[in-house]
């Protein structure tokens, strides 16, 4: 389906709740509100016959921006749908009842950012090690901003030492 | 005195020592030809011996969940059987008077024992991947034994006797089996069955390295691993010799025939190496379908042609 | 030197583990087996099972998930075993140093016999590293 027609049909169906942008010849961005998230996904997947590719998420300090990518392979362009799940407790409707292939990427978004997905059949961490505590969400801005990592740095090393070419001071951590 | 002679024949020449050395050299030929075909240099001639001696010096680890005695005994049983097959085959080729009626069947039966030892050793290892390799080897065994036996029977039927000596004498007077249509068909079937029996590509499903981390070999280390690899090496000597004896006139160390014998042997080994290098691994169901389908049909045609007289 | 030790120098079998690397080092190991460098002429074989290995080649910084398995692999290897830390990540965690699940370089948990630095190491470096490991025997 051609790009112009896709944009027209999405705008016709959802009206004011979406904002469609086209930033490059191969990318169409659709900013959607939280309520129509699943309807938009179903529209793209079932009616317009796009393929579901993967998802991505970013933690902007007020909330988590979640995006899913739907390519139209024959016409060589992507339609990306984005939404903003506000903090605290970012929550979103899960699209895995419609697209089962989205189950794992939503589990990874949960494990990294603590984004809760309603109606997800099995929302638990997918890559986290068993020895981690249950509330370890490494990509959250609060965690990253405080520079907490598992390894304690007790060797007196700083980044400036490495970039300036000086030898490391402490023992191998 | 006779007993000492038997011991020497079984253990030194043409038994264990001779078969082990020549078998390991054959594996070297395999690796060198493979390397050359892939435009590489390849290992030096002493490589298989270095591998074996290195393995004899490594620690032997028996997993806690393994059946200890069976796990360690199986490679030795396989080695005994492979050495026996090699001894009988060399003796009937070099001294035809040691042949007896039924020795083709004896060698055929004894040649299955190394595969059985591998199956039992793999499942005794206590490793689920080892059990998986065992199951695959069993299915492969069901697959290739059928065309193998029919191809062997083709040669026997033509001669009318179960003894190697009569087969060799027949080929002396009537020309090698390869000269007839049924002989050629049976020879082709035997090459593929030998490929599966030795566990080479495209039929090395049982000990797939990248797929199931070594399959039946997975838990063997040190001395037992050296024996397992030695079994493959000795079978690498036995199977081409078996094919040559049945279809190509046997080996002979009289005069010029030394050269032709060595060339025959190297030709069959090179054919197997080339098949090994140009094919990917097939799945177990594809392999069994291959042996019960085209190979069985080919060997059945060869048998019928042999009965009719071609 | 015993016969077995002399034979070990001529036929080191390598088992490769990736503990969280970006796979570039793994591709360079495959490079060494290609016709241009061809380490098989030294007897080096890549084996499929740790029980067959003489050299344990570990690439990557150790992630928390793989740490117990790495320890079990080291215990499962039949002695004598040589451990080689491969790549910048193997030696000192490389660019993954501040990762949230990196628990340290390899020699924090396993005694290492040789380090092959580089990101990724060139095949010449890899062969030189193998020679150094064999000379330690």
C-alpha cells in the first residue's frame, strides 16, 4: 500500500488522536495516544497488512516512550507508532493478544523500564539473571542517573586516566 | 605354538598394531585431502599420532551420572571388534588359505559392533545430548544396514559361496565384480553405506559437533576418547578393504600388485573424502529415507541383475 | 619431557566460549581456520565438547547470567587445561566496563594463562598467542 494512502487511512480512522509525520523517504511516524494504542496496532497489522518487526523504548524523564515498527516490505518503508507512557507507574495496553510476536519485546520493556502492560499473558523478565532482586530495572533514568552498576569501583581508577593514556592505578577489578 | 601365532596375528600383524598405524595414517590422508580441497595446507603426517598420544596423557573424567563400567568398557569392546574384522580381512587377502565358509557373514556381523558400542557408550554417559546422539545413531543403523546387506549379498550370490576365498578366486578368473552392471550398482550402494557407517558427512548426525556438541562422544576424555577415535580409524581401514575384497579383486602384495592395491585403497578413501567435503549434514529422517528409498531400490536392482546373470 | 606433553604441543584442541562478547572475536577465531592463516597445520582443532579440549578460549566480559556456567565449564575440563582470555573484553572488560550486568573480567574468577588483546585481535596476534601458550607447557 502506498505511503500517502496509508497516511490518509490512518488519519481518517483515528482523527485527532494521532499525529502523522514523515521525516525521511522511508519513515512514517505516527504519534498516538494511550487509549487507541491497541486499535492502531490492530489496524496496521490486520487491515493494512503490515508486518510487525520489533519495538524500542526510551526513558525520557517524565515517562517512557514506547515505539513499535511496522514495515511495508513491498513498498520499502516503515511505519513507526509511538506513544508516551507517563510516570509514575507507566502503564500501557499490550498488543500481544493481537500480535503474539510482541510478547517478548514487551517483556523486555517491562524488565528494563518497568512499563506495565495490561492484558499481557505472561509479564515477567526475559533476560534477567536469576540471582537479581525482583525490582532491578537497569535502564530506568533514576538508576542510570545515579551511576549504579553492579561492580564496585574500589581501585582508584577514573575515566580520565584511561583517556589520557595513563596506566591504571589499582589492581584488575 | 598355534596359540602364539594367533596372538601375534591379532595383536601385531595384521591385527591391532598394524591396523592402528595404517588406520591413523588413513585419517591423516583424509585431513590432508580435505585441507587441499579447501585450498589449505593441512596437518603434517604425524598429526593423528600426536592426537592419540596427547589424549593418552589427559585426565579421564567420568561424569557422576554415568554408568561407570559400561561407559569405560564400550570403547574397548568396539576396539576388539574392529581389530578382529581387520585381522580377518587382511588374513584372507594375504593368505587365502585362512579363509573359512561363512567368514563374510562373520565380518559383516563384527563390523556392526563398533557402532553398537558407540550407541551404548553414548547412552551410558548420563548426558542428554549423548542419549540424543545414541538415538540418532540407532536410527541411522536401521537405515543403512538394509542396503549394505543386500549389496554384500549381491557379490555372494554371483559367486555362489559365503567364503572370501571363493570370491577372490572367482574374481581372479572372471574379472572383478566392478566389471559387471550389478557390481557397479552394488559398489555405489556400498560407498554410501560405508560413509554412514563411519559417521562421515553427509551422515554424521550422531556426532554432530556444532549441533549436539559431540553427540555420543560428548563425555569421553583422555584415554577412552583416544580409543573411540582409534575405532573410527580402524574402521576407516576395514570398510574400504571390505569393499575392495568383495568388488575389486582384493589386495595382494605380490610383485606389481602392491602398487595397484595401494592405489585401489587410496582411490576409495579419496572418493569418501570428496563426498565428505562437498555435502552438508542431512537430518536423520532424510538419511533414513535416503537409505530405505533410493539406496534400497538400487541394491535390489543390483541383486536381481546378479541373480539373472549380469 | 614426556611423550604426552610433547604430543600436547603438537595438537592443542580449542574449545571456545563466548561470555557476552559482541561476537567480533568469535568471527576472528573463524578467520584463523580459513586458508589464509590455517591454524590446522599446527594441529589446532575446534572441538564441540569441553571434555575434548586442551585450551579454553574465552572471549567477552563475564555477564552475570553466564558466571555459574563458566565456572562449571572450567571445572569440567580435563587437566591439563590452558585458559586464554581473548580480546579486549576478555582481558579487562573492554568497552562494556560500565555495563549494568558485567561482573568483571575473566581472571577475577578463573586463572588465566595467556591474554590476547585486541578489539578484535588480528589473526597474526591470535597465532602468536597460541604459540606463547604452547611454549608455557
